[in-house]
C-alpha cells in the first residue's frame, strides 16, 4: 500500500466480534479505492482482538492496532495518530456504509473545495429503517454552528462526515474520554475552522441501534457532559459573534437530551425526577434564556414551555409516554432521540 493515502477510515472496535466483519466488508465494496482502514482494537475481552488481526490479513487495505481499553474517544484519537490520509472519516464497527459513501463525500470536499462534507444516514433498529435526509446545499461554518444549535442531529455525529486532516491538526483537542457527547464536542471545535461546507441528502451510512443496549440506558454524569458542550458552544458563539439567542436555543436541545437520558432506564420516584428536573433548569439557566422560538423544533418548544413554568408533572407524563412508546414505535422514539428541524424523514419496514 502506498504512503500517499487520500482517505483514512478509522474503525474503533470493542467487543464487536459479531458485527465487525460485516462492517469491513461494506468498506471493501467502496467505489472509491484510494483509502486505508485504521482498525483499532480497544482492549476487547471477547474474540474481537483475534478477529481484528484475521481481517487485517484478509483485506490488504486494513492496518490493525491493539491498545488498552480507553473508550470510543480514546480509540478514535489513537486512530487519528496512526492515519496517513489527507482526509479522515469514522465508521463505527457495528454499522456499515454504502458503496458510494467514500466517493460521494470525497467529491463533496475535493471537487467543491469545502472543509467538510456531511451526508444523510439510515437509522436501523433491526425492524425498521428511518432515513434522515437533510436538504442538499452549500453552506458556511457559521451557518453550521447555528444549525447545530437548532437540534439538527445529523450535524452532531462523527460517522457521516469527511474531515480534513489539515484542520484536525489545528484543533487544540480531539475526542474527549467521556461517556457521551464526544462527537458533539469534536464537531463543535471543528466547525469553527470551517469556511465552506457541503451537505448532501444522500443516505450513505447505516447506523445500527440496539434499543436494549447499555448505550441506550441511563448514563452517569450526563448533565455534566452536556454542560461541558454547552460552555464550549457558548465560547464559540462569542468568538464568532453569533447572537446569544442561538446559544440559548442550544441549551434547550441539551436539556431535552438530558431528559431523554433520564428516562432511558427505570423510572425513579417522582421526587427524584423533580430533583433531576431542577438540576437541569439550574445547569442550563433555563429561566433566564431568551431563545429564538421560531428556530427550534416543536419538541424543544414544549420542553422549554414546561421548564419555564416549572410544570414538573406535565413534562413527567409526556416524557414517560414518549419513552414507553420507544419500545414499540421507532417513529416516536426518533422524535425524542433524533429531533431534526427541517429534515426529510422516511420510514421503511425491513423485509
């Protein structure tokens, strides 16, 4: 394999012996051929470690590495350090990509002379597929930051984007070793260096979800991690001279995420919920916000209204119903988990 690689595909792997081969097989079918795969075993304790080496022998484009367990952010950072590509993308080891994924993203960056290219994705829960398809357009980094604040979830993830290594090298920090929001924090930093950006409606990435998995349960320190992103975003708005209402809008998105996380596990008693509710209101200073209501999603408007008036019980009932429906309806779950303003959504039943 020659040293002048155009794209490095970073694939962190931890206890994914049942899905990793499908993931790499999808990468092997790319129409774009000038790439390498940096496959990072993050201290797996199942058969993943052995499989990583087997697959690196099977596929000539795969370079395998092993490290002590440090989490998703740590594995991605390690992969960046081993990459030789001019461009970087991330693929999670339990997901897969479509054959045109690399070529389409590359054309969006190289041909259109942009700093990042972002595509739509498919949300797959093994029973249904929901297509999250943003409107194709050229935009600026400042506009990305504003849309980031309005709850457009396709801007949060790392895996539906092609990044420039030259920009990543400028960033003061990469992925943090936290339980959640690594992608949001990384993109929040990256977007401040973006001048031109390309958004494509093509759904080229399949995000596989196990609704009963640990990652969909309640996560510790979630409010703390959301508040770290909030502070970073506030500083970014100040630096870019973006109106404070945009920052206030983002606080509502983060608070809604906190409520969603709370209801991801067994419901505590009402007094515990009320205490959590108050903690969210204080953390994001909800009572002093002045958001641009017309720019936020309907769901965030509802959450803001309940929070502003401290209607604890009303929000408790609404969130409980939404979370109960999560087990039976992907569409309602997406309303809470993937609330996207202005995006086209199509749902399909799998054959």
